[in-house]
C-alpha cells in the first residue's frame, strides 16, 4: 500500500492537471498543494474537514456521469474489525500508563507546579513505559499495586482541581483521560477509601477504552474474534452488468453493533442519490426494527435472514408453532388450532425489547386432546410472545417462510460477494490494522482504500503504470515505525 501511495503522490506532482489524479482532486478540494514526498501531509489533509469523504464523492459522481453507477439497483454491506495502532495493555498497565502520560504532559505544561508534588518513588514507577508481568502475591498483590497507582493518580487529580491550581491544567487531554480512567477502574468505598474495581463491576466496553493514547480503541468480542480497535462497514453495488463499486464507508468504535448502522447507511445513500432498491444484508443488519422502516421511509427492501423461531414446536416441525395461531389484532386476541380463544393480552419487555404476551385459559389447555403438540409445560397454559405491532409480526412471519424457499436463497446468494471485497482490502491494502489513532484519523485510510479497491478500471493488487519518461526512479519507501 505504501508503494502505491508513493506512486500516486509522484504521479500527482508530475501530472497535476489530470482529472483522474486523486491528489489533484484533493488539491482542488482543500485549496492546497500536495507535496508528493510527504506522506503525513497528504494524510493530514485527507483528515481535514472530511476531505476523504468528499474525495470519494467526487469519484462516485464521475462514475455516475459515466453511467457506471446509478441508484435503484442492488447493494450489499458488511463489516470487519480493525486493530488499533496501540499496545495491548492489561488493566494494571492501562492505569499506570495513563498516569505516566498525564505526568509527562503536566511536566511539559507547567514543570514548576508539578515538581513539588512528585513523590520520590514515582521515578521508578512512571519514569519509563509501564510494563507489568506477573505480580507476586496473586490477586491480593494485583489489587495492592492497582490501589497504589490509584492513590498516586488521585493525588494528581486532586491537585489539578484544587482552587490554587492553574485552570489550564485541567483542560489537558491526558489529564482528562486520567480522570476518565480512574472513574472506570476505581470507586470510593463507605469509608472514603479508593478501591480497585472487580472485573465484573466495570462499565460496559462501549464506555471504557483500552489505551490512554486512543480513546476510540474499545474492546469487543464477536464469536471467536476478540480485538481492541474499531469496526469498519463497507457497502458496495452488486447490480448485474455494472461494475462493483464501494459507495459507502463508515468507521465506528468496536462495540457498536452492525444493526445500529443500518439506518445511518440508508440515510447517507439517500443523501448521495444512490438509494438501492434492494439491500442484501446479513442477519446483524436485518433486525425486526430495521426491515419495516427501511421500506416505509426510503423504499429499500432489506433482503436478509431474520431470526428463526427457536421454540421446540418449530424445531420439531411436529407441533403448533406461532404460525399455527390466528392473531386478531383489532380485538386483541388469538385463536389456537383447536378454535379456543386466548384469555390474556398484555405488554411484555424482555432484554430491553417490547413484546406482546398472549396467554390461553389454563383449564382449557389442560383438557385439550392435542396438548402434547402445543406445549411441554407440566401444568401451565400455552402462551405466545409476539412482536408489538401488526406490521412487525407480519414481516417476521413472511420472512421466516420466504427464506426457506430455494428462490429466496438464490436471490440472497449475491450477498457473499462482499466477503471478497473485505478479504481483498485486508490482504492487499492492510485494512486489518490501522496506522493512525482514533476513528476520525483512521477513517480517511479506510475511505481512501475503498475508493481504489473496487474501481472498475483498475485494482490495487496490480502494479501501477511505470513513471512518465524523464522522471527519476523512486526509492523504496521505508516501513512504518
């Protein structure tokens, strides 16, 4: 990837007037001149004022004018994990390194204020990068060392927020990060002593970060993959007889689930006038709360598997599952396969989601001749948990029946192509690990790679054209630090 960027920058300097030159377009977007020899300046200008997004918009506009891209077709999104450009830290190392980073910034900002507050043993603890191996004493030893870090950090925070402290010290980025880390990993007990939090009492991963140098680096686990960093979402076109082009890129912190981006992706595509008629997504994007709004608001058909019915009646295919019951939404009642009416209809909330609970009469259920096919409860009646509205219930039932057909499976098979796009970006462009810290700084690299990766006229895994005649050969770029 560095070789390609090197060639692009040199070609930009030689062919500054060419419309297709990406750095040339960037010059016109930012009003500055890109020096092809300074990679950091090129990347910094991409990060300024969303220049990378605007650069992608220019490319998509050119493709639309050429008839290679249009709205109303088919698209497919997917996400992959991105490792942050930070060292993996344990909780002990995180609090120690956060305090060391804060002390470094305070020493630069106001050394005279900090010097009388430094303890003699701090030079040994925080004089160099904090690296902690096995701590003697087991769990008690870990807690003792963590609370020693906590007392040192609390002393610094209390001094910074004292009335006689310079107010600018509290606004230092590393001091604010230190305050947040202490909130995440410590608490005050009933006696007013600072205590180390147990691992089960930590805030959720979406609130706490894993490095004092990148507060966007969050821990996440997805199936068998655990990482600290971000999550990048790619959306590409897959309309037949047209090239496959990445039209949308979004980068979030790792704990943000795929389904939370569905509405945002649709809104962005509508704003770009690239609204698809059909969006082939996986189960993470096609939740029950996304299918109906996508069709109603934007006219987008979300083609994706919904969660199947996990009841034992549906699994055995020999009992009465939810589809066997007739639901009367107007009169708020249900009829079982034997013709009996429900007795109770009331709202229900499970894991933060709203449902409707329908219960049948206990005496009627106990005397039913087909009770073994309906429920395995020993003495209780049959009950149903339905989605809260008629529209959501119909969508769920229709999709569950539809996705069993061979026609639906052939139609949905096109979604697998996005896996090749992600694989190509990971293998050819180094998408898996970012070189920059923070979602905002890392996003231009994701957007820049996406714009080149699925370009209809060239691919990144092919060597670039030779330099124009009369130019000197380029030295091989050094690997990143």
